C-alpha cells in the first residue's frame, strides 16, 4: 500500500497535516502541502521515492490522471484533486511544457 511505501519517508502526522490543509475543494496549494508534509525538507532520494509512488504506470512521468489521484496516494480517504488544482499543479512542475511532470531531477518537483 502507499501508506507502507510512504512510511519510511513521511510520518502519519505529516501526511494528516498536509491533507488537513486542503480538505475543501480548490483549496489545494502544492507549496503549502509540501511544507505541511515536510517534503521540502526531505532528501533527494526520499523525493525520488515519493515520485515513484505517484508515477503509478512507471512511465518516468507524472501525468494528469496520476496528479488527480495525488492526495489519495497519501491517504485513501482523501479527495481527488479538482481539474483546476490539477492544472495549476501540472503547470508548476511541467518544466518543458509537455503536459506531464518528469522525474529526471531537473524538474520543479524536486526543487519544490
């Protein structure tokens, strides 16, 4: 499960705090979320692991449908991102404007 995969990286309290910050629809802000779950202070290795968890089809990219399930990857009880949130999130991490977020380490995902 995702919970097990994330457990070595994020504590339940960190995940809960992140999810609590964006319970209402269209309230998701990736910067706030990453600060709340402490992702901005994790090592590059740990971020790569989280990326791998979000990249469900193992394409090396996080596509729009995978982003939509982003919060649910942290907790099954979380809501899916709205279209507006998904587009804003995608725009922030899509450094080469190909409609997806790459895992090559040069992307905004790692720099968040």
